[in-house]
């Protein structure tokens, strides 16, 4: 992911709130402090397919916005 971002590709990390600090720290340490985070509610594991689809409905607009912003 980091290498793709460094090559100029549109990338992001999908993450839940308990992992936000870890994600931002790792991105900074690995040289891409501007790596976008697509935030979803925690947890993801143990959910029904319908609950996972709910997380997708939250993440998808964020991903679309990242792509649109990058292409402008």
C-alpha cells in the first residue's frame, strides 16, 4: 500500500476507530503521513453480512470522494 501511494496511485486504508492512531502513526513512520483513512465503525469481525454491508455503505462514499478529489 505504501509503495503504491509513493508511486502516485490513489490509495487509502480502511480502518475502525480503535486503530486510527496506529494507522496514522504507521503511515507517518513509513513516509506517507497524508495517507487517507476511510473510517468505519468497530468491530468488523463477527458481523453478519448485512452488518458488513452497512459498513460498506459508510466507506463507499468516502472512497468515491477520495477518488474524485484526486482526479480534480
